[in-house]
C-alpha cells in the first residue's frame, strides 16, 4: 500500500544521497505520488507499481518543459534521474 509510512524511508535515503537531513521536511501531497519539500528541493516519490519506463517518461517531460522555459520544478542537478530507491520490506 502506498502510504506515508512506506515513503518516509525512501525519502530518508534520497535525502542521504543528496546530503540533506530528512528531519525538516514538509509533506506537500500524498496521492498518486508522494511529494515532499526539503528546503528548496522537491522530492517526488512514485509508487513501486509505476514501471521504470513510465517514470523515465515523466523525467523526459520535465526536461522537455524546462528546455522550453515552461515554469515548472526542474530536476535536481546532483543526481541522475530517475533514482531507484527500494523501500525496506
């Protein structure tokens, strides 16, 4: 089940890889994706049942929008995305 209790460990691992603390995060949305704000960074976590190709497609759309100057949240330059992080069982 895709609930906050399952996405928090994934969030912690992403924060660790970025060098951020996961203590001062704000949950912005938790529905089809989990969206957290960590300082000035937005972390979006997709459910495990979203195929990797689907997530790659989302990343490609964000790149496309940014390249055209569309006002959207861009991708973090510090990590190749999508980033695959497994939630603990």
